[in-house]
C-alpha cells in the first residue's frame, strides 16, 4: 500500500477512522505548546482557503464549522475566554466597522498607511 505523507495537525478522530477502515497510519502527539499553536495557525489558513472556495450553503456551513473548530481550539489553548473574544470583536467593530454598506475600495491617497493586504495591479 502506498503511503501518503500529510505532516499536519489532524482532528482527534482521524487516527481511529483510518484504523477502522483497515489502513495504517503514523500519528504523534504534539507536546510543545508553541508547535501546537503554530500548527493551529496553519490549519486556519487551510480551512479559510477551503471556505473561500465553497459554492453552496451546505458547503459553507461545513467549512465554516471546520474553521470555527480550529479558532476555538486556538483561543482555548491561548486561554482566552469567550468574554475576551467578544470584547475583542466589539473593540474591532468599534474601530473598523462592519461590512453592512458593502464598500469596495478602489484606491486611496494615504502616505502613512501600512496595509497587511497584498497589493494588486500596477502602481501609477
């Protein structure tokens, strides 16, 4: 049987599901907190990418749930309470707003702004 190397964090039930299907696998327990957090951050990228590619409401809910499970695991590991998260969300919304107006920014003149976005297009 051909081995497929994943080298990634997986959910608790995965090892048993593989064994139940009659196949073998190799799983190790991550004991280092920093490594665990880093692997969760990688999972966020993986799950957010999957969420961005859905094409149905059912797929959206499935992928949204996957992403939320990872985010919940990370916030729990970092010992943030639900109240901490809610306060952070409220502060973020107060500072940056929501998406109710569906505003799409084409360009802006602002010499001091530092974006975390990847620039698109050609600079004038």
